[in-house]
């Protein structure tokens, strides 16, 4: 296998670190839905992760091998989180849980953010379908070179807006009673987010054609790169403020196939330029922190929302200042998933040690 396919690129981990901080910030109480900051962040933060996933696409694998590998890293974590959630809910109210278990299972298998018990898991099911579909296109020879992939990626974007409308036209309303509360689910989107495929595959394919190499300090013109990054982010803000070119893939929002795509690509370019700058800094701690977060971004992505929102409710009930409460909840949203990951690693290591000993 080509080494460039598997070699870890430092700037990508930094970009993931920046991206995951934006995800947590976008879900923070300080960024109310519809505000400029929230709209600007949402216009590119999820396209960024699909783009970065494409950067590490391993083209030499067979489709079966690729899907098996991605099942292990994306589908199995969904199952484990689901089992953990079921265990907690059973401990709270076993009778109510099992009364609605069929409905819960169906909605979970549907696999969209509106139907899953843990909304953030939509990204895992969507990424699994995206990487599988993209791998099929690449291995089939339809997009065997970078030019063909770039052209197809651009053609998929207008098709994607039509697919979103198609997915939104298949709604149903479901409800179930659990733990003393009614949960109403209004399904929007097709199973496992397949209605998002044209858009997500577009950004994924663009990621596969991005240069997979290290960028040395000498190859970066620092003032020019910073100016370009600022210009890219200003373009995102301007488009969000004046043109209303927003994106929210989970809610099937893609306001303009060309305008929204330009904002997403501008935001991605800005993050990549910033990550290259952080990677070239003589001061190590900023890039080390961002790289650390980037390598663990999947855990933060899946777990941050619940801990951040619940902590914000608890903190504000204590009478703390709103801005300070939001800042503390943001820190909790980032750190608690990291603590859980560390505990999981230690537990897994202990279990493997016991297994090998027997």
C-alpha cells in the first residue's frame, strides 16, 4: 500500500482539532440558532470533516476490505453507544423502555439525526455511506484521475440540493414514552442519510485529490497565508450575513447549491491555511493541543453535546453569569469525552491483559 495513503499528516490533525472546537462552539449556548456566529460555523464545519476524511482515503483496498474497516471504526461505535444508552435507560425505567423498544430500534436503524436516540451519531452513519459510495466510484474507474473527481464533485452539488428535497418529502411522526416523558420524532431524511450522499461525496472526493504531503516551514509564506485565511473566513461571514447561504446537513438545509458550496470551500480553505500556520509555529503547545484534540475528534463529536447542554442547565440554575456558564460548559463538552476515552482505553487494556493471561 502506498505510504502516502496511510502516513499521518500533522496539519490534518490540527485541522481536525480546529474543526472539533468549532463543532462544540456551534452547539454552545453562546451561539444561539440563527446568530451570525452559528450560521458561519455551520456553513463549513461538517463539510470540513467529510473533506478531511477524503484526505486519508485508501484507494488500493477492495470494497469489501474498505467497508469492513469502516464498519469497525464507524458502525461498531454506533452500536456500542446504543447499547450503553439502552443500559442507562433500562436502569432508569425498564418497563417504559421495553414498552417502546420496537420504536426505538426502528428509529435507530433509520440512522438520521432526527430519528436516532443520540443525534450526533448521524455523522457516523453518513460518513460510512459516503466513504463506501466514494470508494465504489473510485474502484469502478468512473473517477480514476483527479480531474474526473473534481468535475464529478462539482456536478454532484446541484444534484445534492434536489436529493435533500427528496429526502425531506418522506416524513413520518413517531412518538414513544420513556422515563416519564414523551419523545416525538419527526423523521426527515432517508435511511442512513443517503439523501446527503451527493453533497457529502462531493466534499469527500475533493479531499481525495488534495495533495497528500507534508508542508515544511520554508514552503509557507506566513503573512500571505494568514491574509488568505482571514479573507476566507471574512467571505464565510459575508455570505452568511448578506446572502443567507447557510448549511445544516443534519437538518437538510443547503440554501444555495453554488453559494453555500463556495462558503463551505472558503471555510475549509481557511482552516487548512490556519492549520499549516499552527504547524509551522516555533511555539509547540498550540499545535500540540490542536493535534491532540484532532486525533480524538470522533469521541468529542459523539459525546460533547449531552455533557455540554446538561452542564449548562446545571450551571445556570446556580445563578452564574450566562457567558461564564457557556464558557465552562464548552470546556466540559471538550474535556469529559476525553476523560471517558481515557477510561475506555484503560479498561480495554485491562480486559486484553486478562484475556491474554488466560
